[in-house]
C-alpha cells in the first residue's frame, strides 16, 4: 500500500531546475555563463581596439587640440607666446586677404568636385548602354592622372599654360591669336586655369568610382528599360543615377576635401599669384607659419579650414544622402 501511494504521487521537479546543496539549476547556470562569457567577450574586444584608439588619440586628437591651443596665442615659434584669445579668428574674418583665400577655395570646389563628377556621370551614362568588356581599359585610362605626382602635373600644366605653351599654340593654329595670353598670369583667369588642372586630375578618380559602381547594376534593368522604350536619358535618370548614389557621395566628399585643402598644384603653378588671385588657405597657412613666423594665426587658419571641411562633408551627406540609408 505504501509503494502504491508513493508511485501515485506526481513528481513536478525537472532536471533543468533541480538544485543540489544550494547550487543553482542548469538554466540559471547557463544564463550566468552566458552573461559572464558575453562580458568577457566585450572586454576582450575593447582590448583589441585599444591600440588603435591610443594611436588615434595620440596622433589625431591631441595634435588637433594642440593646434587649437596655439591659435589662442600670438607666437613666432621661438620666443615667448602672448595670449590673444580669439583675436586670430577675428582677424581671419576681417582681413581681406584671409577671407579671399577661403573664397578662392570655395570657387575651386566647382572645378575640383562638381565638374569632374558631372563629366564622370556623362561618360558613365554613355558607357552603361554598351558592353562592359572594355571597362578595365577605361578605368586605367581615366585613372592615369591620379597615379602621377601632383607636382609633376603642376609643372607640366604650367608649361602648357605658358606664352609659348600648348594652349596658345593650338589657339594660333585655329586663328585665335588675339585671345592668347599667359593664362596663369592673368588676374581674371588665373584661378580658373588652376581649377581646370584639378578638373583634369580628379576626373579620373570620379570615373573609376562610377565605372566600378555601374558594374554592380543588374543588366536586366537596362534590358527591361529598353524593351519599354526608354531612351538614353530616361535610362540614365531612372537606373544609372539612383544606383550610383553611394559612389556620388564618396566622390563628392573626396574631391571637395581636395579642393578646400589644395596646396601642391597652386604652389607649383602660381604660388598664389598674380597679386594673390590664386591664394588658397593651405598655401596661406604655409606662408604664415614658415615665412611670416605667425604661428598662432597659421594655427587659427588651420582650425578654420578644418571646420570648413567638416561642415562641407556634413552638408554633402545631408543633401546628397547618407550611404547607409540606401
């Protein structure tokens, strides 16, 4: 009878929740192990990131803060510095030469960024309607200017812009001798002449980005559009351009930064002349720091240029669109 009663009593304990001598059950143990393992994994990932973080703080953040600290002083780089606060920044906003350098950099954005992107999109629109077997050749051809050193590019174009250079020779053959001139010495056209050098140099970069991006487009989209009777312009606007949205953001960001931070091409071709008509912030920063010994003002110009670049990149991502939202 006792055996019958014992066997009739239901058992509600499960192996997963049984505790022995106050020890937690298997489910609780699993949760504790998972939590402990997750915490260890997280700390282990922080350890792997730590060297890069220290490198970034040491060589990026600290120099940037140190530059801002220098911009608050009047200092020649050798003698004792004098605290001036934000006077250097006020001078940038009021001095005509300093404001003119920033304005010249904004003009170069049109030639270094907008024009190469426009030419690159037009070329991609033409190439996207044909077979892609020759894409490697086109990428190599258009990217060639990026391989050349900018100093060599500037010296070559300075010779081409000379009074007996290629431009004036071609104009002479066309019977347009009346408009020949020393293009880099013209007060009104020198900045545009320098800008065209940047257009030639950066068009290859934009072309490479766009040609790479167009290869990921499904060819069935083009075939369907052609079956529906879409023309080249409609096909470009409806298929190619939306698919290249990410590449356009990247190209516009890189070329805009190149325009605002331009130095080598201007230094080699015109050195800011004639009469300061091609002076840009990068060249002016170099002169202030190493020629005029005005390190504080040069640091303020560098900080202003960095803020201008960050603002430009922010506007590009807001207006053109964030790549991650695609």
